[in-house]
């Protein structure tokens, strides 16, 4: 079956530090890949996505590249802000094969200190 | 359209009682999903609908759980004879149908259930 593995948190950084959150996946076929973010007290919202190999998704200074050869979709940001403190979820969504069920990782909490 | 809405946002109940949650998806979306999220975990799939048809159910969904989407619009998730282990956040999400779908989900803010 499909699965997503992401690094455990919490990840604690100082403001303006570089961020990497690792995500690897197992899937049949070629799914779309996503990062969702959940700010305190809010619902999950899409941060960025990539729909095919070598695509780079980007939004709000965050980036992730769909690497088919390493089955990875690592999230990066060059300079984090306090307002980036949230829980980040890596996810995949199959687009074929008859089962359209997105699968999520367990989430990585990011804490950014001033 | 203001997005996916869920009701109630919070529900506290006693063990053994029945509870029902409602989800109103984005109007033009024909897929609707229910997930459960517990503290420190990612969303776990429960069930999903395409229009009014319930296409898949997780093995997590015991026979005390039932979901409906009678007219292909809003959906309800009912839990009968609640147990303390049912305490969780119940998330609803919707997505566009095949052909225009990249797999992106649009989530509501969730319904938090506490079973005493």
C-alpha cells in the first residue's frame, strides 16, 4: 500500500535559519505529492504541490522537488520566520489505479524562536 | 463559496451516546473524504464519497461508524455507542473530480470529539 514517512519533530530553529524537513514515500504508480501546513487552532491547508517527477513546488518561500529516483519530497526554506511555526504534513495522492485516497505522514512540528 | 465547513466544531459526550457530525464541502467538488486525527499523528483515512456513492471505507471504520452523502452534497458521519477511544479530531475534506483533479484536498477546520 501507499505510505509516507517524514522526520520526527519537533524541529526547533532560530529565526532566519535554514529549514529541511525530510519526506519519503512508497506508492504504486506516479502520485501527486503535497505539503500541507496546520497552524495552531486552524485546519490543514495546502502549502505546495508537485504532480510529476522533477517538478518543483513552491509557495511562501518554501520549496520541494519531486524526486522519483529517491522517492522523496523534502521541504526546504532558506530563512524561517516565527510565523512559520506550525505542523507540516507530507502527503501523496494517487491519480490512477481506481483508489483516490490521499495518504499523510504523521506530521513534523516546527518551532521557530526569535 | 467559503470553503469546507464542519459542524459542530466541538462535541463532548458521555460514553455510550451517539454523535453526528456534518460536513458541507466546496459546492463544485464531487469527492468528499472523512479522516480522523489524533494528537501527534497525521490524518488517517476513514471513508470517501464520489457524489453520493461511498466508494471506500477503511478498516478503521468499525460498524459503529456510518457515513452518508444522500444527495451528493453535504455528508454526515455518525458514531454510535461512543467509546473513549473515539476521542479525536474528525476532518472532512473535498476535492474536484477526475479530469481536473491533482489530488489536492481542501479541509474543513475539523470537529473535535471528546468522549468522557
